[in-house]
C-alpha cells in the first residue's frame, strides 16, 4: 500500500523521535494488562498526527480524513491519554527540553497566570457553562499558567462564570504541588486579595501587574505580555477558537497538543507556522 501524502500538521521524523519513547512505553504498559487477543493495533504516530490535524484545522472527529485511523480509534486514544495524563506528560517532557535549549533550568522559578473566556458549541452540556459578566461571554473559561518563556505549565477549564480569583486559587495550589521551584507569579487585576493571600501561604509571591490606563488601545504590559502571546499561539489552532469538547477535561487536554506542536518544533529547530509564514 502506497504511503499517504503528508499533511502540514504531520510530525517530522525528528519531532516524532521526541515523542515516540513516551508513547511506546505507554503502549507496552497497557499491553501488560490487556488480554492480547490479536486485534489490529493502531500506528501511534498516525494517531498523534490525526490529533494534531484535528487540533490545527478545527474539524469534528467524524470528519477526520479516511487515510488516518478511524475517528473512533483516534478519539479512544485521545480519551485514554487524557485520563492517564499521557498528553500532559508529553508536554512536560518537551517543556524541559526547550527550556534547557534556551539556557534555562528545566524547572522554572516564576510564572504568569491569566484566563480567557470562549464561547461554546451547541453540543457542550449547559451545566458546564456559565456567563462571564465582565466580557459578556456565555461559555467556558480557560485559565493557564506559563513560564517566563510563555510555555504552558498548567491549564484548567471551568464555566465562564467562575471568577479569575477562584480559578487562580486552584492553579496556585497545583503549582505549589507540581512545580515547587516556583516562588513568583504575575497576574492581572482580576486576581485579587484572596488569590494573593493564598499564594503567600504556599510560598508564592503573587504580583498584580495592572494595565497602563494612560494609554488608549493596545499597550504591552510588563510580564503579562508573555501569557497573552501564549493565548495567541493557542488560538492559531482552530479547534480552540471555540470550546467544542463535551467534557472540561477534554477541553484542557485539547489545549495541550497546540503547545506540544509548538514545543516540538522549537526543540527540533523547525519553524512554527505563523500568520506571516503559512
């Protein structure tokens, strides 16, 4: 059978080489506990290519091209990798590689936190949505933590009605547990007294960086511009222009392939696709 023609989102050999050990180890572990009935085994590289294709183009699962594995198979892997943290593990692995290439320690000591409210698709359960009163958006809220390079550390998805302060408290707790080297965090004015006090109890100095009200329109905000750029990277992936996922956990997991794609290209010296260089 002739090999299929490549898609722009396909992994290069170099990028796949960074991911293959983790995914192969995952499969080996799964096979230990399986009945091993001899069924057809999907190509892990093609499964990851399919996830990246869907993430980049924004198509529904059922619309995956026929030269990928069946959409039910790809979604099954995506669900399993979400549930057991494999997608997150891939991101952590690539994050450490990129930081070391940039001359930084693999574990960051400072971070930036921000949130983005997005509209949801009609298929998203109503009980997982809410209204962001400030931005007048009905949908869900993505709260992310990035390091000072703008690389994703943590993400949580909630109803848009959840305040930045409340989401910030949850993220700070997770940061303290997962990244004990972090002692500094920059946030905007939406993260108020409770989040700042909670950070202090965890040994994290939370510094509010306000927007310059003397400047009309857009202006670069110190420190916080890094996380705004990260949202820009994420929004280049059309699946994330709106929240289409039924489960909030899948919404969180769908954000990670966007950053995994960015990290893998950085790690291999390949140029990420931008608006200016299609």
